[in-house]
């Protein structure tokens, strides 16, 4: 086996071990063979449906006194109970609501499992795998100014020992650990946010970039944590980059994430750029990118970005009718962290994670010339459409 394949297999194995060690996680296989992860023993429920969920749990034999409850964010509660069949309970709560509220749809039934989402660098197939050291390059020297469009990268924390000087929202969004599991190897998603921020800043001088931490150093977060981040964005945020995502247990939109996306976008001049994922998948929708195809009133404010290799769609990139455009995502070089293995602080990496910020930068560039964020996204999308049937955004 080539050394690059061995390196990749070791990296993928470590992420799988990381997920397996988190006893709170479970997964199911989608109809097309992909894994949808969720938190065991947890339900996410809109405030007005908590009573119905509690009644369903009681009917299933769960003692009410054993059901834990906490607030995720205003309007959403988390119910915890040991031994819960979370997907089955969600189905039964929805069936109960359908009986009690004739004519209601799943859009009205805001109850779901707490899905787990992963960052979207390439983590399966091919010689790409984890980042590799690169020769230092240069970022544009212009410093961010208050009048530049704010771009928020919701991702890992930002490592401050890095070539990048992007701001953090608050100290809790900084990251210092590089080997959480103490196995002597860099954790799989160390520097992920640094890399994304560098891609944005390399492609526009019109963005004021900040980072909000939701992913751990292995690129893992749950739906509840992502929902909190989306509903607490600074009011002036115009562009949000989400280089993360996953599949759902029923192929439907994740309901609490949908609720949070609506809160973040509806009635606001704001857009979300989301990575399409790296599973080589053409059948299962990958969320949140696939919200482009749900028909929600705010769906046009979402861009789903797949990756091209400079010529064609990367074989490992997800795609489907919900994908908005393609951007460079293979062998991208950007800012990383200063480390013994990365003396320059720069790396080369591949994935739709790094195609998405190219589009975020293109939108910021358009927005910097005036107009609204939604209009800027529309112009970038039109430019991709003009490029031909593959809808490719290319670097200048």
C-alpha cells in the first residue's frame, strides 16, 4: 500500500475510534450505505411540543422522574433518558402529533434526534487524507476594517500560533490543544478553521473574518451546538461559512437545524455557504448544504458547494440537484498552524471544506462593491451558471 494510503487509513481510523469512544453516539446506515450519526438517549424538542414528547416517553415505559431536561437555546429543549430509542421515539411523537393535529406536516413537528455533524475535509478515499506541509505563501496585506462585510466561520476553534491574524469572537473560540487524546499524533481537524479563514483572505481583501467554535479537534459537533451558534450570530453577520455537515437518520432535513437556519436567515440580509461533503455521494442529501433544495422561504440564501479539481467534479465530492456550484477543492494550500510537523505554518489539504470558503470570498468580494448579501450570492451563482453545466467557480 502506498505511504499516502497508509497515512490516510491511519487518519480515518483515528476519527472512527474517536467517534466510537464517545459512548453517547450511535449511527444508522442510510439507504445508500452512508452513516448518519446521532446522540444516543437524547431528543431535541420545540418548547411547545415538550409535553407531547413527555407523554410519548411515558407511554413507552419511561418513568417521567428519570427524564432529564435542559434548554438548548430559547425555544428548544433537550430531553435525556437512558436506554432511549431516539429515532423510534421521534417517529412515535410525530405520529401522535399527526393524530392530535390533523393536517400538520413534519414542518410543524419540531422534534428530532440530536444529529452529529462532521467537518468536511476529505476523509475517505484516494491519496489526499490529512493535511501535508506546504511552502509558506503570502496573504494580502490589507487589514480588516469595520466597513468590510463580516464573514463568520463556524468551525473548529482558531489556533493563534498561526500565520493568520483573523479575530475570534471571544476567548472561548480559540483553540490550544493539538493532541487531545494524547496519542502523539496531531488530532484530525487541528487547524481546520485556520485553513478556511486563510482561503477566504487569500481570495478577497473585502472580508472581516471571525471564527466561532463548535467542532472539536476531530471535527465533531452535534446539532444542538450548531443550532446555538447559528442563533447567536452577531447581528451584522452577512456571510456564514459552514464547512461541516452530515446525513440524517431518515433522509429528511434535521428539524432543529432547520429551525435554527430559519432563525438565522429569514428576514435578514445574510447568506450561508455550506460544504457539500466528501462521500462521493449522489443520492443522500448532505445537511446543511442540502437546504438549498427544501423549498423553504430562505433556501435561496444558502449555497451548497461541491469541489472540482481544476477540470471536473472531484470523484470524492458529494453532488446532487441541491448543489449550487463547484469551486476548487483539491490540493488547496492555505494557512495552518505552526508546529514541529508544519514549520512554515502552511499546509496543503483537500475537501469541500475548502471549496466553500472560495465561494464565501467571492460573495464578500461582490458585497464589498455594494448591495445586499443575497444579491451578491445571486450574482456569484449567475456567474457559475454562465460557466456551463458544471457550474464551476474558478480562481482568477
